[in-house]
C-alpha cells in the first residue's frame, strides 16, 4: 500500500464524518478556512499518531538498530580553556598524552559556574591511559600550547542521544561491541569473530561489581559489561583504551506530522487508516454522535488487533535469570 499524506488522512477523516467541510488542498492546508474545526481534525489525526507510538514501545515499527563508534572518555572540570578536537593534552603529573577526538557536554549539568566537558580521547603512541592520575591538571601541548586548563575529575560516561537521531530508549540486552580497523588486524574484523555481546549489570550492583577487580581496569580489547547510570548515561567495563563500535536495538522517539505532504513514516502504510478512524472517533465524541462513535471504534479496535498480531514480539520462553 502507498503511504498516505497528512493531507489525505485529514480529508478522509472529514469524509467519513460527513462533516460539512470542503476537502483541504495543498494550498490551504496550513491556513484553512473555518480554521478551528479544520485544526481539530488535523490535531486528532496527529494525536492518534502520537498515542499509537506511545501505546507500546514493543511495536516493531518503533524499533531500529544503530552502530556508533566510541572512544575512551575523560571528564575534565575547572576548565579555563575548552579543548578542541585535535588538541593534544598532557597530564601534568603522569605525563600521559592524549589526543582529543570529540567533546561532549552531557555531564556539565550543575549551575556551579565551573566549566566541565567530557572528552573522547585516544592515547598518543607510547602512553597508557591507566597511568593517568585522578585530579591531575592538564596542559595543551599542541597545536596552541596552554598550561593548567583544567583537571581530571574522573572517567567520562556515554550518552547516545547526541550520536543517534531519534533515539528514545536502548534495548540494554541487545548491545554488542565490535573492534575497529584502527585497533584490530583485518582477520579480527570478520563478522564471525568481531562481536562481543555485552552483559547488562544494574546500576545498583555496578560499584560492587567493578570494585571486585582493579578499578579502573583498562582493556585494549573490548569491554564485556555495560550499565546505565541514574542520569541516563552509560558506562562500560573493563574501560576501553582504544576506539570500538557499539551496535544496539533502540526505540525511536515520537514523531508527528507538520506539513501537508508529511507521512506517518514510523507506521507501516497498511495501518495508516487507523489514524483516520481514530480522528473520526474523536470527532464523534466531540460532536456527541453515538452511532458514528460506535462505527469508528469498531475500525479502531480492528486495527489495534492487527497491530498487536503483526507488530508485537512473539510469545516464547526466555532463559532463566537464575542460571548461567
């Protein structure tokens, strides 16, 4: 079936209600005559679209998969100079040198007048990240030297919203780590050998979990565990000391239609008429038309049945959480 536009959905809803309104056109859709009632129909169609997306996060049409490249991250605080991508930083006490790959401001949330940034870094050849010292200050070595620009507050966490468009929620059980060509031989990049499913550890158990080992424990290979902090960011263990890829399934954030030519792209086209009948249902309720409400509800429930049948995970047996 062909996807229906916002304009077509609104006009079909108007037609099914037998409302005394002329069909909208691409010319007058944004500013129609008798604006109030037309705007109600437009709002009802969009409302049906949003609420359907919110009804079940498990809908297949809300799911997608992403792959992003990540680097080791450091959280810097007390910054007098904001580092730039390409800067080479050196720890004043440890002497460790790192190159800044990217900057992130996801942890600068306090209104304390202190500049903080999380930086993705890669160690300069000959230096190891585990030799960094907590709270040591950093200097910029190149390209524009500067001393004491800030100090190492701790290890940086990972926020994926800025890396993946329309991300609402990650399926924590689907996260897999992969090597990059920068840190692995060609033979280690084949799909058969280059995949490590990460084990999710709840945040309440994370501190005890990592403290059982030497923390931080850096690895030149791939991390094995992942957690989500209370602020929504993620952490890995062992700590990556080089770049790696992470792939995961995620739920897309809600979308809506604005222009007359927009389509409900998050919804397969064979279910688009749900939005028509949901708008008719709202009109019938608004206009106290009980027979029309019953007719619209019949169609709405049919589409919800088909969506549940076709767009939900199949019922099955999961492995026991109490067995390894």
